[in-house]
């Protein structure tokens, strides 16, 4: 009996040691996993136009308040949960829509809906320096917010913004690869654009508010310069022109348009050749006497692609369209 009691005591002690060891091992495993989780959530500091913002390394719910940010996210294979799309999903280019899939509209780019943004429970908001500076504090109450140029950015500004976005979403390496791919593509497209690039070109939107031209310090203006084109708007001609919404876009009247008299025009409209604002412009006697019009060197392009998107993917689409214009039998004929 005495021996039996001793045996049971030893057995109980042994089982206790085994259990404690198992628990300790489990705790070590939990601790290890916890450390790995924490390592994956290392904060990064993002410098932007609105200051410096601390972010989780890999934000998963991103809201974009301009189309150029949507373009950047799509190029990085990131799907935003909310987009300020002006309530018009077709303003987002088809190749970008196909990449990002479903999302929630958060209102107008000029005036996004703060309540709808909050409803998306974002962990990152990307906002425009020009348009959203006044609501930065409101946005920051919802989620960490970075301000980057878009509305008044030029092509190089946009590439810099792409790098910042790549860092903010934890995709710096992928961003560098995509940027290299972009630069290689644009170099190839530039070689394939065979129209006379030395002839000064006027790139302009035609809208209800008139002609909104894009000099070299705009996104389209600088992009065309990178592709080898000469801009019809020189500094002397643009100094005294009114600016559209305090951006770099210049409002042209008939007198100034006549003075510039561009040899080639790239026209950006919402409804193609039948756009009512274009039709109205074509009735202007000054328009009919422009060298570009008389010599059939007017090309019509989609305003969403050329003027609103302002991103890596959209600039590649612009270059591809110019290549296609160059491939036509008479590449100076009016194109849509």
C-alpha cells in the first residue's frame, strides 16, 4: 500500500511536469506568433504635403479622393474600398475598373462625403493637396490621411506621388518595378509616335466653361513634352491668362486662340466628335481659320483618359492612343 501511494505520487508529479511543459511551449508559440504579427505591423512615417503621418505598414482599407490615386493603387494591385468618383463610375478608366473591382462611392472629388468615408472604416485616406487641404483635420479624425498633388500636378509630380503611395501601402519594391516598367513602355511608345513632334501642339479641354488649355506645367503638358512634343503655349502667351479653379489650366478666348494659331490640336471632350461643346466651338469663325483645323490636324480624345485620370496607367493609355493616330494612313486626319 505504501509503495502504491509512492508510485501514484511520482506519476502525478510526472504528469504535472508534462502539462507545465506543454503549456509553456504553447505560450512560447503564442508569443512567437505575436512577435511576428507585431513585426508585420511596424509603423512607417510618410512625409506628404500635409505634414508627416504615421501609418501601419500595410493598410488594408484605403479610400482615394482623386482618380490619380486610384490609378496608382491599381498599378500596385491594391483595391480601394472607397473612391470619390463624382458619382460616375465610368469616369474611372476601364483597365483600372477591371483591376480594382467593386468599391463604394464617397461622393464628389471637389467635396467628398465625410460620413460615407467614415462608413468604409478606412485605415488610410489619400487626399488632394489642392482640393482637400481645408478638410484635412476632418479626414484625420476618420483615419490617417496623406495629402498629395493631383488636380494641379504635372507628370513628374504624379510619379513622385506614386512612389509615396507605394511606400504608404507597403509596396515600395513593387512600386519600383512598376515604375521601371512604365518608363520602358513610355520610351517605346515615344519611338512609335511618328507624327511631326516639332510642330507646336495645343492640348485643350473643350467644356461648358470654354477652352481650358494645358501648358507645359500641367500633367498633360509635361507628359507630351516627355514624349517629344513642342507646346504651342509659351510663357509670353500664358502670363496674363485666367486660370481654371486656381489650377495651372488656362482659359482661352477666341482672340488668344487666334493669336496662338496652333499647327496641331489635341482636344479633350466628354462625348467624342458629337460633344455639344465641341460642336458649338466648331461654329466659331476663329476656329475655322486655325491652321490645325484647315490642315486636318485636330485629334479628339476622351477627357477622362487625358485630363481627369492623371496616372501611370492612364498616361500609358494616352501614349498608346497617340501611337494609333500615328499609324493611320494620314496621321494628321481628325481622329476620335
